[in-house]
């Protein structure tokens, strides 16, 4: 899988000021490391404990997210305020404004004008109504500028664009949001495919992080959200593997749980 020309240009020349002009010209990728990035590779790391003459084998390529305290499940989601594109307009999005009102699906993707990303972004948009029925907002985030987001939204899907979306695309040009959620790849300046389900109290209840080449499932995101809402509404019950609405739940008790196991 190769990077698109647009992807490479966006890494090195993302507009950062409000008066920056939309990106209109892109140069072809020349760096082998950039072309291999979507396979989850990076330059090999050097171990300090190893002699200078030795380094990690060329086969030991990894992607490593930013170090630091990660927003573990059960902790309060890091708040942020940022510019976004919605309905082909520039808006401000602040996570804390949803607290006490809605659940939030917050997902990160690497770059605009790439390959796996539009399949995820449009899939969440096409099924936005299902999230809306569950009192949930969807927010997409990448390190691209709002001008790049706007250009991508204004590009037809059959040409690799997004078309109109039912939720905002947030601009994280400072990379501060990606870093605070522990999904930033420092040496590439882009984010892994992190997805977080945040409840109405602002607590992260679920997280999943895929490497760059692996797309996510809207079905599984919906199922997990439904299970979360069910156990919050029924705190004396838990959801077994693969649970879906209408299926039997389980009592978290040594004796009462046998009712579930006896029925399967």
C-alpha cells in the first residue's frame, strides 16, 4: 500500500493559521519510510544498553505512540477545544459541552486524502442515525487543517472524497489532542486509529487502538456502546461475550451466574 501524494504533502505543509489557504498542490512521495508507514513500520529504534556497533534488526519495525500517562479506561476523558468542519462550515468543538448530555464516540485517523480513512469516516456518517438514537455524538479527529478537511468533504466519494458528513471533523494541527489520548506517533506526527467511547459523565468506558493499515468496525462500536448503556442502566448485570440488545445478560455472582450458563 503506498501513500497518496496528498498524504505526504500534508505531513510537511499543514496550514496552521486561520488565514492559510487550502492545499491545492502535492508533491509525490520520495521517502521509503513514508511509503511504508501504512504497514505500521518506522525506523528501527536504538537500545541504549546495546553497543554502538549493534542495532535492532531491520525486521523489528514498530509503531510507538507518545509516551506519558495514557487516558486509561475508567478515567476522565481529556477535555479539548478545537476548530472543526461541519456542514461545510468552520465551527468550534469543545468536548466538555457534551458532558451531562450525550455519549461521545471520539475516533482518530491518520490523514486526510488517504485510503482506509475515508472508508471509516463515511461508514460512521452513513450510520450516524443509529448513534443518534442512542443519544451519542460522533467526532472524527486528525492532524490536518480545517482547510484540508473542507477540501476533502467537498470532494465526491467516487473520487476518494467524503462528501457531506453527519458529524464534525476536528482539526488537531497542534497534535495536542492526539498526544493527550496517547495515540500520537511522534516521529511521524500523525495518530494511530484510536477510538474512545466516553459516557455522559465524561468518563472513558472503552478504547481500541488499531495500527495504521487496519480499519475499524462500526458494528462493533455500536455493539459496545449498547452494552455500555445497558450495564449503566442495569448496574446489577454484566454483558457476556458478543452480547447484543435483547440477548440474555449475566448476574456477576457465583451462584446467580449459573442461570446464564445453564441457559446457553
